[in-house]
């Protein structure tokens, strides 16, 4: 039995790293993240976290929706850049002319890891948490606000 099997936190970190590598291999440019959005939504489904689409390829997930108290929103960008990847890592981009040179693959994987941990601990949350993923480029937040009617 590995250390990750004995420690839920280590398992969560390993899952986040694996997701980051998967997203890195399959980057998508801003407002074209159909595959990325589908993967994020599948992860949320696996965690039994309700979500809804916003701003085209964005996703909003809410935890502890019925709880009263302080509210917080966490956000991650998920788009890649139009750059060829010169690296040879096992998880190098498989999309010619497109790569996660900006770390958004890590942002997205980290946000989903936080969502998983918070879901596991939802009974102690006294407020609600919304996780949002969208494209970057300065247009993401206004599009999310418009999509959510804010």
C-alpha cells in the first residue's frame, strides 16, 4: 500500500498532478476550451458537486449552497497560449502551436483539488463556496458576471 493510499491528502495531490498533466497534454485556446470544460465538468460530476455552464466554456460549481455565513469564490483560468512547446516531458502538449505556457493547467487542477477537499469537509463550512473556471484575456470575469446576472 502506497503512502497516497494511506493519506487522503497525498491521494488528492497525486490526482491533481495527474489532471494537470492531462490538461497540459491537451491545451485549448481561449473560448475554445470545449474538451477542457468537459473534463472539468466530469470531475465535478465524479465529486457530486453541482455545476452550471457560464460564459460559454466556463463552469460555476457551488458547495454548501444552503449554508449561511460568509461566502467566497475561487477562480481559475483554463486557456492555453498559441505557442509551440519545445519540451519533451511525458505530458508535453499534443496540440501543435498550443501549450499551457502560463500555468493555467495547474490553476485548474488546483481549483478542482480544492473543490474535492472542500466537498469532503462541506459539513464544517458555514458559508458557501463557488468555483469558477473561464478563459483569461481580460474578458473572463465580465463574461462570468454577465452570465450569472451580476
